[in-house]
C-alpha cells in the first residue's frame, strides 16, 4: 500500500475560520495532515514576514475532533510556512502545502496582497508543491459545500501528476451565486486593479484618520484571464511563479546611457 | 523651460531613516519632491496593505530644512503609495515614484519580502513609473555617499527615456566594502533563497517564543543574476513585473484530468 501523503495546511483568515476547517476536512480524506495557521486574521498581509518581533507557536486543539495535529502562530502566513518547514516538520518533508480556503477572491493582482497565496508561494520558494484556494465570497460563514469535490479532485491530480517546479497554483472558485460551476480553466492573471479611495473620518478627539476602500476594476478584455473565468462561472487556476523579472523589458533598458 | 518632474518618495525603513534622507536630497536636485513614508520601520512587510485597521497620515517637518513637503503614515509602504496617489496627490500625477534607499539588499527573492519594492510595485500597478533603491548594508548609519551619483544618473535616464509600462526597477548597490563600483548590469532575479532557522527562547514567565534567523543561499550559478552582479562589485538593475503567471507551466497542467 502506498504511504499517505503528508499535507501541510495554512491560511490567512486564521485557524478558526470556516475556510480552513473545510480545507482540513477535505485534505484529511487524502493524506496525513498538519495545520500551522495564524492565531488571528492576516488578510492583506501579502508576503510579509516577521523580522522585528518574536513569534509564538502553540499547539491548538481546533482540529482535535477530526484527529488533525494543529498549531497556531502569532505571525503571518509566510511565517507559518517557515515555522512549519523548519521547526514543526523539521524531520519530515510535506508532499504538498495547501493554503485557504480564503474567504474572498485572490484573482488578478490580488495575488500580490494575498496572505493565502503568500503561504503557497513561500512553500514554492522552499521547493514544496503548493496550492492556494480561494472562494469569491467574503462572508465569514460562506458556503463552501459546492467546491469540496473540486478541491479534492484538483489536489488529487496535483499529488498524482506533480506541480511544475517553482510554481504555486492560485485556484479561485466562483461563489454559489453564479449557479452551477461550468468547469475549470487554466488562466493567466488578469491585468485588473483596485481603484482606491480613502474615507476620511474624525476620531472622538478630533483627529483625522482614513479607511482604505476601493473598487475592483478589470480593464483586461482577454478571454483567457482568471477574472473572465470566474465571471463566467468557471474555476480559475493560475500557475504562479516567484521570478518577477520582466525579461521582455531588457532591450529597452539596455539602451539607457548609464 | 521644461517643467520640473514631480517625484513621489516612499520607503520601508521609516521617514527618519538615513536612506530616505539621502534619496530625498538627490531627488530634490532633479524635480519637485513629495515624501509619503511610514512613521516607523516596516521591513519585511512585503506587499502588505492595511485592511483591518484605520490609517493615520500626518504632515511631517522632517524635510523642512531642504524645502520638501512630507507626510508620515501609520501604514505599510504600499499603503503610503495608495494614500499618496489617491489623497495627497489626488489632483496631480507623479512623473516618477522612487522608494528607498533601503538599508540592506533586496536582490533575488528578497523582492517578495521587501517593503521598499512593494512601494515601487504598487506604483507600477497604479500605472506610475517606479524605481526601488537598496544598498547592501543593513547598518542604520550606512554610508550612501558613493551611490548618490549613480542614483541621480539612473533616475535621470528613467525620467528621460521612460520605464517600460507595468515594470518597476529593482536597483541594488554593492556596499562600500566591495571597493570601487565596476559598473551597472541589467540582470535577472537570482534563484537564491533564505535557509531559515528558528532560535527558541523562553520568556521571563517560562513560555517559549521564536526568532526567525536565516542565511542567504545562492544556488544560482548564472552570471546574469543580480546576486552575481552585486558579489562582483556591479550595481544590479532587475526590471520587475507584477504578472506572476507561469506561462511555461500551462502545457503540463493542461494535461491534468480535472
């Protein structure tokens, strides 16, 4: 009999969120699972790591009911993956790292701000196959039931066929409001952006403060993007790499007189 | 007479650091300058943005002596750029955004963890030409005198020739210990990584905590990387894009039975 794969799970919404509970239940059907996740929400943390503070890491009984070993960490998602690899699992190598399920989309440029994807990309940097899962529904009690089957299918294939080296998959699911899921598309990251705005308020002492608010604007009309896929009821898979070099711009910059 | 360019400056070491002081002095020779920078150090913040908290933005007199308008912000480097574009400069468009000078290298994969580069990449996302500058010297009183000339030269060319769209430049300078600078190389991001370790300590109450410590390991033997350039006394310029799609992995993943 084949040995069960070892699957490490993290997220950015925190260890008690519904998304990581769903993901852990699905992964427990596929392999041996260890969870190392933030002890509080870390949304929008991007690829932050904790360098100016110490980190706590404590055993958690959050997944005791399904027999899954879990740890909660005071740091960011990227810290969790580092602590998992170099401390919790220092004598064992995970066969796969999964992150999520994020409450909210991580399509397009959101991948840069996403704590969920930073955990997956950190794993890829460490040479581990990795997938980040997100559902386009920000509600804390979002319904994940319609995507469990797809998560299991995608993860099984990833374990069976292997994820290309240095790549982390960014998987986004349309929310239930789109009706039946149309299928799965391998996509590129849409060239969309957030159109930000700052809401100005005054605190009880008369001092001004700001809240970041914004609208997601898709200026990319391609039919091969993750935003198009999600808007049309498909699951999007964007393979992401961490080499950010813009090779195509070398000729222009090489002309500079420097 | 040509209008002076409007240059927005941010960083991640905070508005009082020596690096941003040097950068602001050099930029003031080239254009009209506005500084919006964090009120405290934000190293390792990656592309974090503040979504679960409010932001403060206050006028600062840090650069009053050189006649430069400045604001300090309670948020991350990416927050600073957003606040600058959509609030401080909402009726004016900067001709260039520069970030730094970071105290420490942002070569190779450090670009992912770097607050300095997140400010530059955020600007690129917003459609603004951007450059992040870093010196390979972590000391708070690092000597930036040998690189002023190069910063002015690179920035002048960027203003004159234009940075390709959707690209932010990641410029790293060797520290003075390498002796005379050999020149400037346009490079790719080295495939190096941090080999992490966690130092375990006990607090005065007997509870365990951890410090992230690590060594930078370069496994990339290419002569066209930023790490090679810096190790050999050259200034490295890596053009960075924010499209993280790993197009080359599409064929493999398209074979999956999903």
